[in-house]
C-alpha cells in the first residue's frame, strides 16, 4: 500500500524537454518527505512546484499515487530559466544594496578613533574595518549572482540548440539499444531455463543446469529448499547463488545438493516471463519521437539527409560517405582540402617527399544543419564519376605478394633456415649480454601440417596463433614491428612471397604451415638465393 496521500488538489506534471516530473503537493508529512527524498525527489521551495525528479517508472507511479494523472508541464525550461534569472536578479540587487549601505556606513565613520582607553579605541577601529570587509563581501555576492543570472540564460539557450538536441538523440538511441539488448539477454536466459526444465532425464538435467550456471551470471540468491542438509551456519541464515546450492557437498557447505529441477523451480519463482517492451523501452521510444519532431521543426540535421559521393558539403565536393553500422545514418564525409605543404597534423613534409596539393579530411556531419548539403546535379555527378574512373586508371597498380602453400620438401628446407636464423639471433643476444654459456633455450621447430578449416579457426583476431609472413631472398622472414619491412627491403630487396606460419615463441622460430587439403607449389628460386647485404645487420646490433 502506498504511503503517499492522494488529494484532488495535488498536481503532477511531466516535461519532455528536460525529462523531469514535478509535484505540486504543498507541505507533506515528515514520513512522506523522507520517502520522497529517498526515492530521488528534490525539494524546490524557491520554485512554484514542490518536488522535482528525473523520470523513472517508480517516480511516475509516485505521481499517480499523489495526483491520479500526470499532466503536461505548463512552463518550458526557457520560461523556468527566465524565472530563475529574475530571482537571481533580485538576489543581486539585494546584495548590491547591502554593499552600498555598508560602504556609506564605513565612509561616515571617523578616520581616527580616540578614547582614553586604548582597548576601546582598538575595538572601535576593528569594528570600523569589519564594516569595510562586509561591504566588499556583499559586492562579491552581487557579482556572483550576476554571473549566475547570465549562466542560467546561456544554459537554457544551449540546451535548446539543434546540435545539442542531436546529441541527446544519439544518447537516447544508445540507451535504448542497451536496454533492448538487456531485454533480449534476459529472454535468452529464460528460454534456456525453460528448455532445461523440460528435460526428462533427471541426472542429465542436473549436470546440464550445473554446467550452465557455472558459465553464466544469474544474479539471484535463494535459500536451500532443504535447510536441514546445510551445515554451514552462514548459508543457513543467508541466501546464496544457485550454483552454490548445486555444489554444496563439493564446497563443504552441506550434505545435499539441489537437483536441476529444483534449481529451475527456484529460478522461475522470482523471474517473470520476458517481455518485448517495458516501461523504459516505451519511454525511450516516446522521448525519441518528441526529440526528432522538435529537431525537424528546427530545420533538421545533416545526419538524416541521404548524402552521396559527388554531392557538396558547403563549397567542398564529397569524395566518400561514412555511415553508422547501427543507425545507418551519415556520420562523416571525406572531402578534399588543400595541404599548403603541410600534413594533417600541421607539420611540413620532410625533405625529399613531394607534398600533395590536396588531402582527404573527414568532417563529422551528424550535428551540422541539413542546409549544409547540396545534392549534385546530373552533370556534376557524371563528371565526378568520370574523374574517379580516370584517377583509378592512372593510379599505379598495387603489386601483390603471392601466398604459396609450399611443398613438403620446401617447407622442411625453409623451416631449417628459420631455425638457423633464430639460433644465430639468440647467440648474438648472448654475446651482447656477455654470456659465455651455450644457447640451450632456442629449440628447433618442425613443420606444422594442418587443414584449411583448422588454420582459419586459429588465424582470426589480433593475437591469433597463426597467420601469414612475408619471405625475402635467403628465406628471411619479416618481423612484425613498425618499420621492419622497410629495413628488410633495404637489406634483402623486394619481398619474394608469403607463407603461412605459427607465431614463434620468445626464443624459438616460427613454424612453417602446410595446408594438407590444398594444392602445394614449390617456393620461388629467389627464396634460396642470398644477395650481398646492402645495409648493416640491424638485427644483431646492440
């Protein structure tokens, strides 16, 4: 039963502009006041309303308990800001008047305080000086309320700007997606327990439920249905997780674990059936509808305009359009801008490098006005596509490095070279560290033969266990650190081919991979030739 008192004179309103509920209920009993404060309501004695809070389902129910219906708010945030500015202006005038009165009082005092008692003279002088301090403090307070008045007006104008409203829309969309994902996650969890509860084999059911609970976060605590089997005093008096109840004997908490059927029954006891939408999802939908309608009335945003390459953003022709994978809206466009001999960081190009006249630069468009975009005319679009085709045709063709699945003999030969290179590098490292011991932590590796499916499964992600590696003349492989390819080309020439390999260990070589269910080819002859080095051996320098 609600503790809030319904009265026909009570009013409750909601303002979609600031997403706040307001209560007009007058003075309330102390228990109700404490309950409102605990629920998140703020008392506003200086305003015309009595309590204000951001919308939540619980606070909406509180408004219904007090007033029975939630009305539209009469005052907009701009009007409320004007009221605050007026109130702050009164505070300013009051402090300015106090400062002037104190200043006059200070000026009317004597310049010197002469008494037969030195203590009385000192006290009179101190009182006179304190008047000056109070006057200065009052002036500071008047200046403070002047700044507050300007800040209130500026904030109200800022919140109503179209680009700021677009930012609110993006935030609401993100919160809506997160909430819908939470609903879908709960629905999957509920369906999983439904499937497990329908299993007829009790032993298999218990095993599956136990495994599922051990790999999922089910945020719910329960008491053991058979408390007499619980030996741990803490577990006897407090709730615990379903997984703990299913592993009582293993943990030493009791003499009996709950079964899978009991775990499912406990889960369903306080987990209602999932829904596709709830109060929050409906609220997000309505707020987005309001914000989008207001944004459209203010002229819209460029994010909702369908842009195409060849169109115009101001005086720049769009070269590329970037869209969000989630919303499908245009988030940025790439346009050509003059370089003036400097890169995108504003630094001049190094000597010997020909500075381009133009470069591509991304411009975020979501918060720009829709009027900044102009669709291209058919003639402009035709000329744009013709220029792109000519640019593509004139561009130098990118040379590809062939990926080869080596024969067994070539793979063994290349593996031997890699093992020798790893051992030489390790011996050089021992020499730099002045070790006189023989190298024992660089074991030779063997060729790995596997299928294409296994290789594909282990070659995904940044820190994958397998991948491709370029091979230079002499069988040297290119390291992965920044700038290694340029140094290898200066030393051994152009790359010869690519092969598949595993990630090497700390001190061991990589393993050459041979795909057994794909055709094999011999490696190019250049792999086995070793030209004279064109640069010092950078790998062995200290």
